[in-house]
């Protein structure tokens, strides 16, 4: 039943993320993927103003902020290796999302260009791509 709640949100997120990722191809990708960039900092998504969404990562804790920072989803990051990590949802204040505490997102950083990271994310056999830009 929990899976049925997650799938609609993931599909919506998938559509938005794929559209954004496809509209921002990397012109000069780094020769070596710079995976360490995800381990700490502040990140934005292309096409989303900071007032709508931004993310911070510090001490293996990822916090996604929504609605001008009023709501959040906090996840613990477990690194499998430099470019592969799991984000396990630990806390949330966003009520309108089907993402639940305990959900696990498997992430792979596939490409980087300067401060931009292209990430493949999987949950419940669904896969989507997003591009994050490190701003701090």
C-alpha cells in the first residue's frame, strides 16, 4: 500500500525532473566525474527558484527545503562509494507528498560539469534523472 502512495509522486517528480534535465545538457562535461561535490553544500535545481526548492548537504544529512524553507524532507546519506549513495528519508514536514519516512532513494552521480551534477535516482523500480547546481 505504501508503494501505491509513492508511485504517483515519483511519476510527477520524474516528469518534471526529466524535462528539466533534458533541457540542460552538459556542453563540456568534466573528464572525471566530480562526485565529492555532493558531500557538502547548497544546491539548486535548474528552473526552480530558491523560494520553491533548494537542498543542503552537511555531515551526511540531506535536507530539501520547500515553500521558502517552511517545509522540509530530511534524509540520511549512506555512501556506497564516491559516486553511489542512498538517501534514506528520516523526517519530513511536507504533508502533501507521498514520500514517507523510511523510503530509500538509490542515487548515482553520472556526470558533472563544474558545479553541476547529473544524478540518476531510483526508488521502487522507478528511475529518474535530475540536475543539481552547487551554489555554496
